[in-house]
């Protein structure tokens, strides 16, 4: 076992949370109104999903049969692992000691979101990790070369986390063609911050699914709601691997209310754009390396003292993510770039710390 496991983030208490790419401005007030309007009977009966499914399908521009709402996108990632990576029943001859023998494989391009490896491992699959080039671009040739007859799922992230870089549609199509017997899972958790999506390409790529979450841009992280979109056949297969009522009624009404308040989303997106510009200008001024991001965070190379810098920020109750031990990310921290006032507070503290340790 690689020691990979489901892990919640340590609880840090009060402070400025710029470490998990949440919406630190909060969700739409319409969401809170919808939660308040729930009745005792709403809480008492098993929820109907027809309405929220239809509203969300319309929002995404897809047929409802091609949409699976999940308890956070994390559950969608898990559903793909369960549906595609569990060992075939005929495979019983392969014992746990058989050095990975015939275990189904899940392919990931590092550095990436930790849940992919956790889920591959949780269902008994083998994690195959492909290292990044210095640019952190998705290494399509290395990924294709890593596909074996046992490969069942490739997890990609666009925009990437922690890089913020898009995966080109051509790369996704190339991987889908190279894995006709398996699934390409395109995690678009940060799609609301960019105009480049794979959703419109799905008709041409039946073995690709797109994952979305309402945790980040819509500010619903605590309510747990995400979505997976794909062909009706693949979506039906994923649905069979999940419990029938994994979305609670609060999340269902919250999603409908959130999707109904696009002005709130637009306001947050404008804050994100302005925040990213401030981070880039800060980095240019201090001579720090960074990646231009299509998401609501920026990966910044602060140098060999990255962990000390994260710790110094934490002492000031500003939380950012230390990514310096991730492949390709030596010296890097990831800063959520959301509400402008929060970004300014973080950058001011960061400048003091960097100047003190220089
Ligand atoms: C935050 C995040 C998720 C998880 O989304 P939830 O809906 O909160 O489960 C999935 N993928 C990536 C890349 C993320 O950053």
C-alpha cells in the first residue's frame, strides 16, 4: 500500500482560508433563503431529484440522461473508480501479493488532485503516475506511452490543480482514442473561471466524461454537490455504482438557487480576475515565478523556503497551500485568488515575510 488514503484537511480554525480554493465571499444569499424555506416534511422524506436534475441539465446544456448529480465531485471521481477499476470477477487468481499483476490501472498526470490516487487505491486498482515536464503542461505522449491493456481510467484536470493550466481538447481526444476500452475523466472543477470547456466536445468522444463541482465558484463546498456529464450509457454505469440518495435535500435546493443567481457568480468571477492580476503583478515585481491560471488560484514559486513561508503566513492566520513537495513544484505555494481584499491582505503579509527571510 502506498499510504494513500481518504484524508480531510487539518482543521485550522479562524483565519483567511486561501488554501482550498473555496469562495471566501460565500454563496449567493438566494441559497440561504432556499435552505430557510425547507419545511419539516422536506427533511422527513427521501428527496426527489427530477427538478434539480432538469435545472442543472438545462444550465449545462445537456440532456438530463447524460447528467449524474453527485455528493460533491469527489463522489463522481469515486463512482468512476468503482465502475471502471474494480477487479473483474474472473481475475481471482491474482492475489494481493502478485506485485500488481493483473490489477486494473488508473493513470494520473502529476502533480494533481489527491482524490484520484485515493479512489484508485480504495477500489483495489493500481496507481500509475506520470511525471510532469518543467512547464507542468499535460504530457500527452508520456501518458499515451503509459497506457497498458490493464488501463481503465485516466484522470485529467482542466484547468489543472495546482497549475491552473488548461488541458487542450486535442490532448483529451488523443487520450480517448488511445484508451477505447476505458474512460477518460476530465475534472473541470474550475471550469466556471474559464471559457475553455470540453463539455461541447463530448458528443465526439463517447468514452470521456466531464466532472463539475458547485463547491468552488458557487460557494457550496459545505453542502456537497457536483456533477458528471457523459454519454447516457457511461452515466448509467456510474449511477449504478452509487447509493440512490447520496445528495441531501439541502444540497438539491441550494444548487437550484445558486444556478438561478448568475449575477452572484459573475461578481465572484470579476473578483477572481482582478485578484489574479494582482498576484501576477506582485510576482513580477518581486521576481517570483508563477503560472498564468485559468482557475481561482495561482501557483507561485517562492523558492527553497516555501514551507517556512507557509508556516509564517499560518502564524498570521493566513492559510495557503504548500505544494513544494509535489512533483514539478519545488519551492511552490498555491494561493487562492478570490475576493480582492483577501488577496491584498495575503500579498501584503507575503511581501513582509519574503523580505524578512531574504
Ligand atoms: C475541489 C476539487 C474537487 C472536489 O470537489 P467537491 O465537489 O468539493 O467534492 C474535485 N476536483 C478538483 C480538481 C478540485 O480542486
